[in-house]
């Protein structure tokens, strides 16, 4: 081999060695970049998983095969299942699911299944779920399908327990509807009486006096109903009710004096007894109870207050015929009147008392038999300081 050929071969080997070194350097740099990117993606995934786990709403991720890949604690709590059930949860779905009109949803119609199979999104729809423990709840659910990079479909589900919100919304709707209906009756009576008077009845003294009395009675009924509605609304926003130490003896004596009609109203209360509450609200609630008791008894009504550990029980007792058993479960409902009850009452008396009790952090108890009815408000006790 000539010297020139040898030198040419050395130059080629040197060039090849240089390229190999450059390739090794590129490979090291690529590995470092991959490692850095992997760490970065790991950190992002860790942060994302932490966020998902800490969200106040339930989040579920179903993979392409339908297996649950992720479910945060709120989702498990809402569905009433444990983390150990995740492997079979998507197939088994151990709960009954219903539409808001009560129709049971078969498995293939459930939002998670439809999103995965039909790519049909469900957005903030409400359903009723019967959990494995038998408890029924109302949930607001979204199920959105998305396409994985490999072309497979997955589903992200958000679920929130809105049972309490649903109950409150229904109560508000019922309250407005019932209030409008109740206010309509005395208003209609007033309008009708005025129309009759304007049509000529005012010229006849006997007719004029009769229809003016109709107007006066309906106006009084309207005023009473309006006061009751305002009191009920105020009592049901208990977070705004200012509490104080309320001396019971003078409050109960005042109620007895102002409420007594044909029936005697007696007070049984020690002079040093007090509660934590709101004197105005408590007074109006007890006045409602006493007023109702005097209408349904043949003997004296008793307002009795006595201490029970760190609470005080304020009871209003009558000796009437009692509340029919069929009505006892519903007497605390707004506007409820039992069979045979006259339309003089608003149907709000006991509803107001129940709302006041809740607003003041107390309890309402009702006992009734053919020998009479006792309604008690139990409130936190307070010590009165003598001066």
C-alpha cells in the first residue's frame, strides 16, 4: 500500500470517528431532553392529578375500553362505592339511575355508556341515582367524549350531588306558587265586593254594610297572610337572624296577655329562665302556637318552660281533640290544612314555628292524641344575670 493511500485511509477513519463522536453527543443530548421532558410531563401529570383529586365535584375518566382510569374521592363518595371497585365499576355500575320524571334508565342509555359508544355528550343534566346503600340522590352530570391520539375514544365525566340544591329550589318554587294562590283568595273577595258596591249595592244600607264587612274581613285576612309570609321568609334565612339572651318569663306573660280570648292562657315558667334566641322571632312563633291552641281546645292553654340540661323546652299545651294521625306527618308543611279544617287559617302557623326553630338552632317537637296537643320549641339555655 502506498503512503498516499495510507494517509487517505487515516483521514477517512478520523472523519468517521468524528461523526461517531458527534452522534454520541447528539444521542446524549437527546436522552437528556427525553429525560427532562419525561420529568416535566410527570410533574404536569402530578399537578393535574392533585387538582382533580382536590376538586369539590366528582371527576371520572373512562379509557377507550370503558375501564375507569381515574375517579377522585368526591366521585366515589357520590356514587357510594370504594376505590377497590374501580376495576369493575364501569361494567357493573352498581346503582339504579332515573330521569327526573322517574323513568329508570337502562345501561345503554346512561350518559357514560352513550358518550363512549355513540360519542354523544351530556352537559349538566340532572338524574336521580339510587346508590348501593339504598340512598337516593339527585346528581348533575356531564359526560364528554374525546379522541385519543391513537384514534381511540375516552370519556371525561363530572358529577355533583345537588340533592340539597334541588330540594331548596323545589321548596322555593312551591313557596312562590302557594303564596300567590293564597293571596289570590282575599284579593278576589275584595275585588268582588267592590264591584258589587259599584254596581249599586252601595245605595242600599243593608247591602253596603254587608259588603263593606266582606272587604274588612278579606283585608284582615290579607294582612295576616302577608305578615305570616314575611315572617316565614325571615325565619328561613337563619344566618341573618341576630341572637341574644331572651328572658322567658316576661315574654311568655306578654304572649298570654295578648293572646287570651275565650280561653284562659296560663304560664308556667321560673323567673330566672332564659334562652339564646331572638325575642321577636320567638315571640311571634309562640304567639302562633298559642293562637292556634286557643282555637282547638275546650279548656285552658298552658305555656310551660322548663330546663333540660343545657337546653330549655318551651311547650304550648292544649286539651283539644288532637291532630288526626293522617295529618301529623304534614302539619309542618307550608299551607297544609287537614280535612275539615276551616279556611280561616293560613296553613302557615306551624311552618313558621318550624322555620323559627331551625333559624335559632333549636328543635321542634310535636305530640298529639285525643287528649290534646303539645308543641315544643327546644332552645339553648342562657343564664340570666340579676341586677
